[in-house]
C-alpha cells in the first residue's frame, strides 16, 4: 500500500515520463524527427571542404587595400 507521499511521487514521475515520451507518439513528434533526420542527411551529404569552410567563415579580416605607391 502506497503512502500519500509515495502516490504523489509516483504521479509526478508518471507525468514526467509522459512528457518525455509524448513527442514519440504524436504526429508533430514524428514530423520533427523526420525533419531532423532530413537535416542530418543533408549535412552528411556535404563534402568536407564545404562543411569546414562554412564553419570557419569569416576566417580573418580581408587584406588592406594598397595602391603600391609609397607615401610619406
């Protein structure tokens, strides 16, 4: 037999579990997982150069403009 405190704990635990797994069984949750999988597939299909260049942009400041004329 559960005490009042035990029942409250069990109710809270069951609500937490329901919230955690709710996205697995709803249409919105399936859609979100499908979108995440499509995004991962798109990221995986990029070549290494493109992926690394996107991660490092902008790598540095552009070079300063010089006319080649010495001044001063």
